[in-house]
C-alpha cells in the first residue's frame, strides 16, 4: 500500500474521531438574561414639599386667631390681616401637595403601588396612565388607606378653623350687649375703612413664600414615609378632584417618578380649579363684607364668617364629597288641592348688607 494513501487514511480517521468526540461533548448552557434593575426609590421633588409648607405654615398661623374675646378694635384688625394673608391659588396648590405627602405616610398604599414598579415596562405604563388620568391612582391598592389619612388630617384643620369661626361670630353679638365693657369701642366706626380694605386686598395678592424648616420636614417625611403625626383611617371612593390629585402625586412618588426630573408633572397635578374657586370666592366675600362694615363688631363678624369659616368650608370641600340621602317616595291618598291663580305685585328691595344680620339677632346669621 502506498505511503501517501496510508497517511491520507489516518488523517480521515482522525478527523472522524474528532467529529465523533465533539458530538458526544455536552453543550454549555446559555447564560441567563441579566436581572432587571431594581425599581427606583420613592422620590418626591422639593417643589411639592415647598408648596405643602405654604399651606401648613399658613393654617398653623390662622389657627392662632383669637376665638373671640378681643380686647380692642386693633386686635380685630390684626386678626383680619393674619387671616387674609394668603393667595388663593397658592393655598389650594399647597393643600393638594400636603395631601400627597400625607398619602406617602401610608405603608399600605406605598407598597401597593410599588409592587408594579418591579417590571420596567409596567412601571412606565402606570406612570403614563396616572399622568394622563390622575383618577387612575384612586384605583390602586391601598388608595382608601391613603385617602383616609388625608381626610382625617386635613379635616382636623377644618374643625379647628370652624371652632374659631363660631366663637368669633358669637362674640360679634356678645360685644354689642350693654353690659359688655367692650361695647364702647365695638360700636364705634372703624377709622380709615378704605385703607384697611385695600390692605386686605394687597395681602391677598402677595406671593406666599415657603417655610424653610417646614419644607425640610415635609420633604423628609415624603421620601421616608414617616415623620408626620397621622392617624390610621380609611376613606372609600368617590373622591374629590383635589384628593384624587394628591393620590396621583403620591403614586408617582411611590413609583420613583416624582423627582426633580418630573417636576412638570407634579406642578400640573397640584392645580385644581374647584378648590381655587372656593378660596377665590371667599376672598370676594371678605372684601364685600369689609366694604359694607362700619363698626368694629361688624369687622369681627367678617373675620369669623369670611376668614375662619370659609377656610374651614373650603378645606372640607376639597377633600370630602357631599352626599345627599333621599328617602323612598311615599304615596299619599289625599290628592293635591287645586291652586287658584293669585295676583302678585312685585316690589324691588335693596340687597341687604353682608353684616345686616348683626343688627337683628344671632339666629338669623347662623
């Protein structure tokens, strides 16, 4: 056998053996895909905390308004200046911002939202849906727990302001009594009435500045989920637009999507027209009341009705829906009596002054 033929045969045999051995070798398993990155931490930008601090700082100051028993006319004017020192749009935005930070104190709500943050695709879908429709946040797990915290906490502010209102309004009648030593100055006309009215308007339009200490405290509470004194409570839907927006901001924060990069979204979500309208109307009523008021006791009534009471009303309406219960219709056996046409002569009467009831009896103003 030729040597070249033998060499070629050995080469073919070696190649076949190599192919056989390669076919018997176990394939290495493919490396698993990398794990998705962990979801970002809870994040709420400082702008929301600053807006909330404006609401908190003002309400704490307003709650120091003396509940009646004013010693002189100037103390009434000082209380009016204190209560009028808010810009309606800023106070409304602050209330919603504060509500979002309160919601983040609910571990149930934060955990319920963050369970959807593990999947990056699902997280982005939820963020987009909340931004497009803030009411979606109210359907997330734990929303009723967060809503309960908001209504209970802000409700305390409303209760405090309503108590002040009732005491001040009652004192507006008491101070007129002949045995009250304050009556002498209480029935005296307020000097420089136009100046004090313009002063109230100026204070109402001034930009409110955030409190540094309060902003820092609220910012920490929002991003850690603790630090605010809240009581566990639950509130089932329906929710007001303002409360819904508080939940939406809190949900975005729980998804890690309300930091500085998302400030445009949170700035838009704190704007709510119904809440702003209530506070704006309160200001208009205060200005009308002060314009019509003459003696000091009427200014006292304006303070109680259109500062303290209106603040209580607007904060309550912002977070609580009004429910009307209607009973079942009852059938009566007596047919309605026929109504004969009546001739009526209409006479035009002037509109009463906002403080006219003070000159009659306390019952007519309540």
